[in-house]
């Protein structure tokens, strides 16, 4: 017969085990496991990456608090400037999209975005004018999700902005950096932007405190990507999302034109920043977070086998390869409801065919400063 003391001992042991289990379940790791098993029984949305939110910090709806904004009759001289810090900024964003998302749905949710993907705050004068340049080819599925998040993300920051999709014509080897050079020139021909964000199509920002405005030096915004464990892969990494003023861009002679295929151009750009007498600024790791839409390596974007040899020569080549040697032909320009779509022929590694080289164009009025700076870069390259 079990004694009374033994019964009490077993009871205390049972209670102790319960306390230990409860303590373990309260930890983040166990919470994630429990929530994972709960999600198995739910009908999932299309997840765009891992770790939907920052542990312990719930992500918000990027469209929250935007529905009350209405169109203003006009932007007159008496329109007040927007606050230095937008009251609409709320922090972490929950990044997950419903299946079957269409551009029509994105357009419906962004009624204040006008033709060409332009926006300006309806109730105040924006302090910053930012152009978003997105190079891509055959990524329609990806930029549909990017636009779904990017438009309200920028509106929360009370920016005046325009979104430019720069598509590479044909099926030749992809050249991301040269497309960004073409995007810079085409965007600046349309408006005197004071900041340009060069944005990969597969990266979704996760925190609206990561403001899309330029710093006094070139800024690397995508400091923490889920693919890299929300950490900077290496010190000089300048890939994913970067921000430069027109002055920054021309001072470093833009991006290189000769990186055909995947890899190398991001590191070249990082070196150019240093060689031009500037340095890279970054937001904090808690704010500069991005999800990457999973995808396979694109056809026509194979790894560039020459990238390491080219990087070793950046110090000698940066003034000889960039905006001052850029050649391309604009095939089409479409002002669509959510973005401006510009298709360009950038040729191949062998160069543009003589018949496709564009005739010299008279620069727009708002480009005269940029073109003077570009001319100076040409003179410098001959020294």
C-alpha cells in the first residue's frame, strides 16, 4: 500500500513537470512550433518568405489607416509641408498575400495612385521626391506582389513618388546594372527626382520605418534579407535595394555596364562608392528587413564567370565604364495605372548593333545639371 508521503511526493512531481512544460511553451521557439502545427490545419495564403513577423512583434496591415485619405482638389501654394516624420508610419508589416492576387486588385486598393504609378500626398506637400527603379525581365508574377506592398508602404511615408519598371528587351543575357543605368536616365528625363531607389523585384520591405529617402551618402536599405537570416552577408554588400541622389550616382559614374549574367555588379558598386570618396550608410537591422520571393535562377541570367576578374580591376575601370559609356535604345514607354513600363534594348556583351544605337537626344530641362556632371566624368576618364 502506497503511503501518504509517497502520494504527496508524486503530486509535487506532477505539478513540477507541469510548471516546466508551461515555462518551455512560453519561450519563442516553442511558440513558433505550436503555431506551425496550428497553421498546418489552416488553408494557407501565398507566403513570400520565412518568419512572417519579428519574434514577439506582431506585423501590421500595410493598408491600415490609408482608407481615410481622399483626393485633394489641387496642390496650391498654401498647401502645408508634410511633417518631418509621417504620422502614418507604424513599424513592422505582415507580409503575406492572398492567392489569386491581380494588378486590378492592387489598383483598386490604391485609388490615389495616378497614371504612370505616380503619387503625392493629398493633404500636404511632400518633403521628398523619390523614384523607384525596378529592373527585370519575365518577372510579372513577382512585381505584382511588390506593387501590392510598395505603393501603400510609400504612401505611409508621405512621399511624392513614381515607380519605373525597366524591362530588358529580347532573350539575351540579363544585365541588371546596365538596366539601372538606363532607368536612372529615363526617370531623370521625366522629373527632377531628388532620390532614386534601385530595387530588386523580388524583395518586399517589412518595416515602414525604413524610409525611402536618400541620405548624405549612398544608402543600402536591404540590410537584412530573410534569405541571409536577416543579417548582412558581408560588409561591402550593396545589393537588393540601394538609394542614391543624382549627385551620388553621377559622382561614381553610375553602375557598371559590363556585368552580363548573375553576380559581381553589387560588389563593383560598393567599391565605386568608396573610390568616389563616399561611404555606405544603412538603417538598423531591426528596420532594414526584407522578404525575398522564392524563385529559381532565371534563364538567360547564368552566373557570370568573369565577375571576380572584373572586380579586381574596378579601380582601373570605374571611370571608363558607366554612365559616360551607356548605350541603349528605348523600345517603348507605357504609362500604366500602377507604374511606368519602359522597355529598352541594351544589346549584348558585344555591344549594340550599329542600326540600334539611338540618335543623340536633346536633354530635358530638368537634366541639364546631370548632363553637365556626366560631361565632367567623361573629361575625368581621359586623364
